């Protein structure tokens, strides 16, 4: 015979203040746990959505980022003419030769410097990235000192509004437009004409190439050509894989730090839940004796108190999850450990994160309530009835 669930919920409601305080402690731990997962998910989603499934990135072998890479003009010409590169509507190959450089800009509000990626690209670069669209002003004109800035850059850095100028590489660059890249990593970049930027930074080689594949299934064969051709000896990755790799170091740091804090805080929360449940057992000795006298077995009493602890954890988990969901309206910026550039991304809550969070809260409840539940189940019937 099982103890009715109504009995369990009534006991929690009868001790509303204690229940609220314990659930509040659990909610704070759940909030930290959920926001860490949301932050990691937002980082991965930002960088993965930076890439297109039909695009491939070519960089120098051994280079982990575009900043460290180099592709000569001759190599770029050979790669561009490969039959695996898709032709555009005008007959030109959908290949973008790009240069990537880091510069320092002052953040709006505190005037602290941060590294920002300057990407030299061409009109083809915009054509093979359909997620990028100009939302204000216009696109830069090839052959000029005009630049466009990502939406995150325009919102957070000085002199990045349309009509303003940035000075770098011993030249003034005028901002003529703002683009939105759908929350991807490109929102944290500044774009300009590749030839002008190479000239200004005294570069004689491109940093990378991005190509649109005519057939995605031809990727493996194309990668072998790029890697084994002695004229090239470059490395090729799918664009989504390439940008996903850029998040690896930062993602690992976020997870280790966040989960360490969650474990430390959860120990305190579980101790609080344990104290609450022990107090509940001490105050209800007579009730427990009555339940045993009515025929409820030890395992029924154990199950009732464990259910109470799980329900307490679920209440705290739900409250913490609601608080964490509000973080979706905030954005977060930090330095990407892979590129050392400023990167802005959002907290993202998914159903999988919600389930993990609620499961984590339930586990804390079970661990915190297990020993008190065992104590309640082992109470002697006669001694318990004497407490009435």
C-alpha cells in the first residue's frame, strides 16, 4: 500500500516557509547549472550557424585559425578553377579569397580595447553567405576604403555607426553599412574589400578561401586534391565544422568552470534539503507512527519521504529554470580563446537543456532526502506512537 501523493504535497504546503527557503536554495544552484548549459549552447550555435553546409574553408596545413593561415595568389587561382567549385549565375566561380586581421577597437561606454576581426572579402563572399544581409546603409564598394560592420560591433564599439570613421593600418575607413548575420559569428566582424585591406596591411597572401561546392558529396574528393596536390598542400574543412572547432577551447573552459561551480553550490543546496527533511521527520514522528500502525510498510514511508524530496527539488528546479530562461534576453561577449577576438553570443535554452536541468534538480532532491527518508522508515512503531 502506497502513501497517497496528496499527503506528500500537503506536508510541503503545511511548511510553506521552510519549503520556499529550501526550494530557493535549490533554484539558485539550478540557475547556475542551466545558464552554463545555455551559454555553451549559445556559443556553439553562434559559431556553427556561421558556416553554410555547402561551403568549404581552405586554410594552410597546421593552422588552427584564419589569422594563422596563408594562401598565395597562385594557390588561390588553382583552387578556384577546380570543377568542384560551383559557378555563379554570372559564370564566375563562387569562391571568396579572404584576408583576416585582428585590430583593437574601444568598447562603447568604458573605452576599453578589445580585439576585433577585420575580414577582407569580395562580392562573392556575400553571395555564398545567404545568412548575411545589410540592414542599414549599403555594402562597401570594391576598390575603396569603405567598410561594413556586424550588428554586434555596431552596438558595442566606438566610431562604428554609419558615416563614422575607423583608423587602422595607417588609413581612415568609413563605415557605410551595418549587416546582420542571423546571430552568427560574423556579427562580431568588420568587412571590407580584400584587395584594399591586403594593401593596407602589407599582405601578399590571403588568409583563407571559402568556396561553394557544386555538389556537397564531392567534398571528400576535393579535400584529397587540396591536401595532396604539391602545388597546394592546404587543409580543407566544411565551413560548419571549421567554425565549430573555433568554439572548442572556450566551450571546454565554460563547461569546466560552470560545472565546478554547480557542484560546489549543489553540495550546499543538498545539505540544506537534508536539514529540511530531517526537521520534517523530527516534527512528524507521531504521523509516521500512525502510518505504520495503519499498515503502511517501511518502503511506503521511505517512498513517501523520497517523493517529498523529489517534489521539493522539482519546485526548486522549475523556479531556477524560469529564472534562467530570462537570460535569453541578454547577450554575452568574451574573447574567443581560439582567435583571441571579441565574440558576442546569446544564452540559448533548448528542450534538452530544460530536461537536464530538471533531472539535475530531482537528483539533488533525492540525494538530500535519502538519509532522512531512511530514518523515517526505520522508526520504531511503538516509539513513534508515544510521540502523539
